[in-house]
C-alpha cells in the first residue's frame, strides 16, 4: 500500500476559525489552538508540511488563569548585556500585554524550527471583540 503525502494544493485550502477566549482555561485553550494550527484535526495531517488552519482569537485578556499562576509563573528573558536577566510575573505581563501569555504558550507547543515559525503566522490574537478578519468567513470554533 502506498503512503499518502499531501501536496501543495492540499495545504492551500485553509479554514479560518474564530475562537472566543472569554472564560476559557488558559492552558487547555492554548493546547487546542496549537492542535488546530498544526492540522492534527484533519485526515491529511503531515508532520512536515503546514496542513493546519488559521485561527483568530478574540477577548484574549479575559482568559481564565487557574491556580496561583498569576503570582508564581515567571517569564524570563535575557537582553544580551551583562546582568541583563529580566523577570516578570504572569499577572504583571497580563496587565501590560494581555495577548502575550497566550501567544507564548501556543508558540511553545509548536515545532521549534522553520515550520513552526510558518505555522505560528496563521494565528492572530486580539484583545476585545473587534478584528479586521470578518471578510474571511470565520467559522466559530468552540472547545
């Protein structure tokens, strides 16, 4: 039996989904978004091709954070200068950049290579209900 590999023509037909993050649990939402972005929900899934769909997330600031993550989870990065380690708690990051936490969580669940960077461009995150993608005929996706 011959194996099936999707062609370029198969990967061009992307469905645009609308996800309302209001009241959704943070980690579960991120993992389900990553699954749709990768294309694992489709029958023609291929791990080395971008077979996933596009997602528009609205109300990213209203995502539900469970447990003590708001006070205990720390985002760290280094500026590249001596003594340049920066640390910000999740609560402060959500106040400053509400969409960053969800964006960072989904990016960590995608492959860490060129394919992952290409797949990540298919996700758009917005704070509030307004978004410029109404012409894409969005299908509401409920988790």
